[in-house]
C-alpha cells in the first residue's frame, strides 16, 4: 500500500489504471481527428496533468490552450460562469476538444459549451477524465469519458481538495468531515 497523506480515505483509481485509460482515450481521439489538428482546451486548474498526459499519448498533431472559469450559483436558473482567463486565439473554424477533469452537475460545462459554440468552431467536443452521472443537472454530451464514478469527493492527478493533493499520482477519495 503506497503512502497516503492525512485526510485521504482510499485510492479510487491507481496510477497504472489511469495511464492505461488515458492511452485508450488518446488512441480513439487520434483516430477520430485523423487529418485535423485539434485544439485541446484544458479547463484550469484541474485538467493540467490529464491534458499533459493526453497530448503526449496522441499520435496526431494538436495544439493546446487553457481557460479558467469560476462558477457561482448552483441551480439551473442561477448558473453563471465567469471567465477568469480566456483562450489566447480565436477558435473559428477549428476542431476544438474541451479537456475537463470532472463533470459533476454539468452546469459549468454547459455554459462553457454555449460560450465556445458562439465563436463558431468547426467542431466542439468534450473529453473528461471523470464523470459523476448520478449528480447531473444539465444534460451535456460527453464524447470521451475516462471513468464513471460514484458521488464521492475525489482528488489527485491534478484535481484538488482546497488546493491540496493535486500532486498525488493516483486518484483518491477524500475523507469528508
Ligand atoms: P459542475 O459539473 O458544474 O458541477 O462542476 C464540475 C467541476 O466541479 C469540476 O470541473 C471540478 O472542478 C469540480 N468538482 C466536482 N466534483 C469534484 C470532486 O470530487 N473533486 C474535486 N473537484 C470536483
Ligand atoms: Mg474543473
């Protein structure tokens, strides 16, 4: 059993299982985007390690960019997303693939999809490492999904709990008080 820091309940997905799944996703994405040079848009901060591993596993050309958004309001009616850091380039005519860490309610992603669709990309798809289908409030199409997980609070592999645990190589379940 590897060392687990204080506050961690258990390992949810091992380093090896993540690596294997990321490679599978990359293989599928490489096939689907043959002949295109997709723009991978990482949603910061949680997706940074996933995006780093995913791009290195692709065997097609790709470009990357990042976006930082903050959500406030947690109902369908009152869901605003503020862009804290926007993309560096226009995406009109590009094949855009959003790379997300976790889709929970789907409310954040739905707003981001609306915002980016309005800029007229050639295509707009979503790749997430983790998905919590039981928590969904807004329907979003997930084109590439690493793992469906239960309603637990996870961290590690770039994902934080109060800015902690991003450095853990595996995905862990955080102890809830
Ligand atoms: P939602 O889909 O709009 O509800 O929000 C999804 C975002 O909430 C994710 O991109 C994460 O940043 C954050 N989030 C949701 N569940 C977790 C979790 O278990 N651990 C860490 N962050 C989470
Ligand atoms: Mg996120």
